[in-house]
């Protein structure tokens, strides 16, 4: 017991020292905490060697970190982010993941390792981005709100990634059983979330009627976080997913800020311990042995960020001058969720110290981001002078077109309201269809051996009718969404031609579907244990997606002739 107390005391003192170091060098606290943890850990000075205690503290810290992040995220906020922010966030995640995956494969590592590395590199650090921008008085820049929205999207994607990896312990078990397990576990967890959302308000009212002690609500929040974390773990998911949902549950309450203030000191303590604990796992010998891989991955982070953030924001958000470059540099730092993914990867026996590699990359990218952001204008001037003027003109035309389109989707009118309602309905029906498929399959397995063939045929017939009905409803909703988007596009395109807008939209959607399929193909490689030569598939898909993107650009530039559409004039008049 004495050893544990000494180790705990050292860890708390390390938090102070790490904070001082970070402040001294004008770096985020994460930097100092990881560094101090690595120095006092079992691989360096060996002041803290109790691995079991370190692991336990890291687990508690991770849970509380996700809980506090969840408290900053009300589910309703996602609906307010806009299609542009969501699309940029998804593209950034997918592109960086693919670049990291391919770079790791080129270094001779397995598909499993490559997938984990790709996911690790895809997350930017919310803590580092916010802290550095505040320190350098750059938080008021116009790009920042969109970057914050992208970071929120990434936080949600990180929870999904952790849930996926926690549910997939052995890919040889088969894709369908794994998918069913994860889906049912997530469904049960969300069901518990919905029930607790209804019950929690009554519990809080009872507490307030019988006691004026606000600390009771703090303990209620912490207890809820612990229970949801345990329940997620019981279902075979990562405890972090449960903690995140519990935090978002508290965020939905009327007095969420009060609870946040009360819990923040607890969260600060344990999240600091989490980063220090992660630092203690760092082995400097491992860093030296993996220096070539770390160097390649750092280069991959920089290049992929410029494409996934700079180019994408220029195309979809119409960022100009040094804005794309500034955004790219601001998002370079690899984040805290990456450590959680690396820690999850240890359970797979990958044969590589991902925690150490991730910590080294976090160090390096935080420094690159902090220094590089001061020179964004100079770097932009240098790169801009070398860019082709023709390419810039064509890109600016396309980006302006896309910006106007997204602007139109965010304006409150009949068509945008219809778009939102149809999208929500389509999503709900999609979820119902998914669960109907899983439930009917499980039910068929149960009755297969106990019922006669006649009853089985009747059951299969009814199942087909139910599924067909749901598919038809979804198809109608998607068709309506497609039409509404085309009509909105007529308000952007100078021709006001509905037929042309349909073609533009079709090419855009096909290009996006093919591109996302290519970028997320590593998950298919991992889940289906595909042969290595299948890694050529995403490159083929990317090639085809660029073909449709080229067609899209041709239509936008007006290189094709279209017959005037009477429907277009009617649709446009409705605006």
C-alpha cells in the first residue's frame, strides 16, 4: 500500500511539473504531462513502476476525459453544425486514415497495424488546437468556428472507432456475427440512454426538493458516468463510449453548466493522470528503434492534413488566401483520442508499441503546429507563387459554386425545411431497417429447428414483405431528398436548368460515394481478411471518382448544352 501511495503522490507532483514545463515553453498542458510521465516511468527513472496502478489510473482518466467531452456535447448541437461541417469532418477523417494506412503498409507492416495507425493519425487534438489558438490570439479568425465544428465531428467519430475496435477482438470470428454483436450492444446502450434521459429529470427534481446540497448532483453525475461506463464494458464495448453518452446526457439538462463547473476539478485531476499514465508507458528505446516509421508518419500527417483540411476547406468552404493553409497547420496536432485508440490496439497483440509511437507523434505534431502556425502567411505566399493560374481559376470557380450550394442548404425556407425533415425520416427508417434485419435473422435462427417447413416459409414470406415495405419507404425518402437538393441547386446554377442540376448532383454524389468507399476500404481489408492485392481496389475507386469529379467540373463550367426545362422555372419560382 505504501508503494502505491508514493507512486500516486509522484504522479500528482508530476502534474504540477508538467503544467509548469508546458507553460514555460508556451505549449498545451498535454505536452508537459506526457513528457514528465515518460521521464518518471518504468522505462526511464523508474520512480513509478506499478503497472497495474498506472493502468487503472489511465482507465479512470480516459473515462472521465470522455465524460467531460460528452458534457460539452449536447446531441442537438450535431444538427446545428450544418452539412458542410459534417462533410468536411468526414472527408478529413477518411483521407488522413487512408494516407496513414498506405504509408504504414509501405513500411512493411500488416493490415491490422496499418489500420490502427491510420485511425490514430486521423484525429486532431481539440485540447491543443484550442489552447494554441488562444495563446497566440488567433481564436477570433473566421476559420476557427468551422474548425471547432470539424473537431466535434471527429470526437464523435473517435467514439465510433473505439466502439468498433472494442467489439472486434478477433476478425476471424466472421463479419456478420461481429456486426450483429456491436449493433445490438450499441442499440441497448442507446436505449438505456433514452430511458435515462426521461428518468434523470425526475431524479434531479426529487433531490432538489429534499436537499439543497449541490454536491449531491455532482455525485449523481459522476455515478451516472461510472454506471454507463460499466454497462458499455458489460456489453462488450469500450467504457469510453458509455462515459461519452453519460456526459452528453448531463449536457442535455437545463443546468448542465453548473454540473460541469462542479465536475471540472475531478475531471482535471484524472485527465491529467491519464496523460501522465500514458507518458509512463513511453519507452525511449522503442522511439529510437521506430524513428524511420515515426519520421514517415510525421510527413504523412503534414501532407494528408494539407489535402484533407486545406484543399477540402478551399473546395467546400471557399476559404481564400492563407485560410486553407492556416486551417491545415492548426489541425496538424494528433490528439488525445489517438492515445485511446493506441491503447485499444494493445489488446490485439500487434507486435508494435503503438502507445509510444503515438506519444512521440503527439509531441512532434504539437511542436510543428505551434511553430508553423506563425508562418502560415509566408508559406502561403511561397506556395501560391508556384501554383498554376489556370488550375487556381478552375478550382476557385468550383469552390465558389459549392460554397453557394451549401449556403443555400443553410437558409431557412420551404425546401431546406423539407430537406431536413426528409433526411431525419430517412435516417430513422434506415435504423429501423437495420434492426429489423438483425431481429428477423436472430428469430429465424431460433425457430428454424422447432417449426415445420410450412411455417418457416410463411415467416420468410412475411419477413420479405416487411423488409420490402421498409426499403420502399427509404427509397421514396431518398428520391425526395435527391429532388429537393436538385431544386436547391437551381438557385445556385446560372442556367436555372433542373436537368443540368440533376446531372451535377448525380456526379457529385457518385464521386463522393466512390471516394468514401476508397478511403474507408482499410476497414473492409481488416474485417474480411482480404488478400494484399485487394489494396489496389481503392486506387481504382479513386480514379473513377475523379472521372465523375471531372464531369462535375465540366457541367459547372457550362461546357455541355442543355434543353431548357419548364420544371426548372417552376421550381425556381417557389423560392
